């Protein structure tokens, strides 16, 4: 563990304390009320909260109900000393978005996605949030002929432009994933989304959020994705977790599959002084076999692993690394890093 407190800020979403359901079986743990989940944050060492719009208030509430409901949630956060990190419109669970939200063929469905996104921005404004996360979960196809791909990409840009025009202060980050629930996403990687960023009305307010597992599912290294976005000065959010191969999105405890891959992500973030840029978010799920009493252990374990790897990153002998680089002795460098990870 680091000898001094880190300047990093950490977050997770209330959905990360889950009932343990999966596509092949029902819930195996009891639901924990939202207010009780919020009280867990400080005890676990987290100070920021990730939110979907309907984590805050139901999606079908009118403007008056919404304002009152948001005020109650804001007071809950204030009482617990917590700060909401971002808002994200949960578009993928509504029947009107089965063909996509922003890229749906049906104009009425696209309008629904636009209106719900605007309402999410309203909620963000009430909570004092300036960051919106877009996970374009169903913006893709099951079969290629179902949509015009070029038109769909343009519709994504149009949707982002609408958000930028709707609120002059909101910042938007795209959280890209190559597949699941759609067979193929229109923006499967960070690079794809960054290509759209510069076609929006205000590129200075559009960036990316990188989730470790999403990069791995695309066959990419999360650390390289992070470095690429950092070069563009567009890495405004991260969701750390781990992934065992090119399977479904597992959201495993950070560092639980590949410690060296996790080490490299911390290496990149630390060298970029990411703590001055954004919050380190976790998006991790407890194992289905986890008992009710241990339903937050995966979060505590992920945070512990991050801090342990941070201590290792900070104790690397940078002069020695540079000497290996100058000599082009990459075999020597690799052994040095491996022995460092093994604390030898």
C-alpha cells in the first residue's frame, strides 16, 4: 500500500452492488436499498457516485416530481459527503430502443432517445454534474442490412450536437464497446469515437471514457487505449475492471485476471497525473457465488489492488527503465518489471 494518501478520487455505481442475476439465472442475493448502498461508499473509501438517470428518479416522472426527487437524492449525497461523478441516460432497457436510440430507423424512437437524454442533462444540472456518459449500447446492428451504417454514424453526431446545444456547460464522454448487446456496434473502439468527436459542434466538450473490459473485448490493450486518449487530451473517465478473454462483458475485479495488464493501466494513469484530470471509476460485479454479507468485497478488493499497483508503479526505478530503453535491452526491462511485480 502507498505510504501516503493518494490524490486519486474513486467512484462506482450503485449497480455494482448487485443481486447476482445473470442471463442464465435469477437473482441470488437480496436487493439492497439505494440509500443503504450510498452509505457504503465512504466506508469502502469512495467519494464519488456514478449514476444513470433512473438511479436518481424514475424515468416516467414529470418535471415537478423529478425536481423534488432529485432534491432528495442530492440531500442524501450531501449528508454522506459524496459527490455525483456523472449522469448517463439508460436508453437500452426501454422497448422504444430495441432498434437503437439515436440510430433507430423510426423517427419517434429517435425523438424519445433525444428527449430522455435532455431530461438526463436536466437531472445533471440539478445535481451539479457537468459530465454525461454515453454508452451507445444498442447503437449498432444484428444484421448489416437493417440500417444504413453511414447514416447511423451521422445520427450519432447529430445526437451529440443536440446535447451540446441543449446545455452550454455539459461535457460528454463516449464509453465504447464492440458488441453486446448488439452484434456489432457502430463505434466499437475509442479510436472510432474520437473520429466523431472532431465532427461535433464543440469538440472541446466531447471526450471518452475507457472501460478496461471493453478494450479487451475489442482485442486491444486498455493501457494503450488510455495513452491514445490522453495524447488527444480526451481521457475524462475510466472504468477499471478485468476480463478473461474475448467473451461476454465480465466486469471482474480489477487486476484479477492479468496483473501486468492492470499494472500498465495504473502506470499510464500515474504518469499522466490522471488524478488531476478525472475520477478513477470501477465497474465491477461480485461473483454469482458471493454471499450476501460479502456483496461489496469485490469493490474493496479492486480498490486495494489499484493502490497496491500504484505503490509498485511509484517505486519503479525510472533511471533503470530509461537505461534499459537506451540500450534497447527489452529482455532486461521485461525481467525487471516482472521481478518488480513479484516484489523480488
